[in-house]
């Protein structure tokens, strides 16, 4: 299989739409009024980047922030953020109300990042990777480590530059699908450390084409929740892991 990684560009990345976080915060703040909205920044802002997420949520109307540890609060203070910040240990989890300085506060987590079924909320993370190689195999030939996948007929394959070292769970082997060439393509064989293989059937793609793990449903892309459900995971877990492993690109 040919391998032609794209020099000077990220082969795989998590693209963070800060305007989605801002707009989601505005929607949620209006819904919970007169309660105040707190943005849940646990796990580095669910993998979206705590500081950038905090600033976007505050622009959207969040009144305070919650974090997991005191060190996380120090990072926000060092970035010049001066609103109330509460460490969550021992406090109610996201999606619940609490009282802070005589104000009732609603803590928003998954909804803030667009990870729930809600027409007014937009997903803030999109994960994609580039095709780095292509190959055609014959019926009966195996794919990837251990040949857990064998082609039922002559088929085209795409090698995509994302793997378990990038946060893509190995449970997705032979199960998960990525959107490539406008169609969902099943992962063929085991997910490797930095790559996976997609079965294209009779279709063809080119090196440099983009395969989407999840993104914005309004653009025809699969949702993070759909990817997570296929693996028996929660959407919050999936985005947090990807956000900790992939290069983040904000817009």
C-alpha cells in the first residue's frame, strides 16, 4: 500500500468551533434564566481546551465556571479569567443546579459542547483524518494485524492516518465507520497505532481526501453521539479522549 503523508499539515486533527460553544451557551443561558449558567470545563473542557472554551462560554452568557481540580482553576486565572470558578469534587455533576453566593446556578456540560440531541445546539468538535494510501486486494486477502478482516470480493481500500495513539478506540476495529467520499465506510481489520483501513468496495478515493470520524450533522456528517453509541461509549468520553490526543485547531 502506498504511503504519501501530507507534509506540512496535520494528518489527523480535532477541529474546535468556538462559535458553537458561544452560541450554545447563549441558548442555555436563556433557557435556565433566572438561574445563572456555569460552564463545565472538566477534562480540559471535555477535550475542547479549557481556556478557549471558558472564553467562548463567557461570551455566550455563562456567569461562572466549574473545573475538576484546583490546578485547573489556576490555569484559568493565569489566562486572566476573573469570574467565579468552582472545583467540582464533591459537587453535583453537569446538568444539575446548585447554589453559589445566594444564586442558583445550572452547570452545563455535554449540552454546552453540542453532544446532546437538541436542534438548537451545535456540535463544537469535528474529528477527521487524511487518506495516506490506497490499495486494491482480491477476494480472500486479509487486512491489518491478525487478518481479522478478509475481503469477500475484490475491493479497494483506503489507509487513513488516525489510530489508537490518536484516541481512536481499538473497539472500533471491524465495527466503526468513517465518512469518506460522501459514504460511511466500515473499518476493515484492526485499528493500528497511527492508522486504520477503510473498505471502499468498488469506489475509489485519492491520497489527501478527508475521512470524517464525526462532525456536524447539518453538513451530512455523523454525530459524536452516533460514533460513541457504536462503540458502547458516551459522547463526552469520546470527545474528551480525542481532544487530549489530537492536534486541536480552533476557529
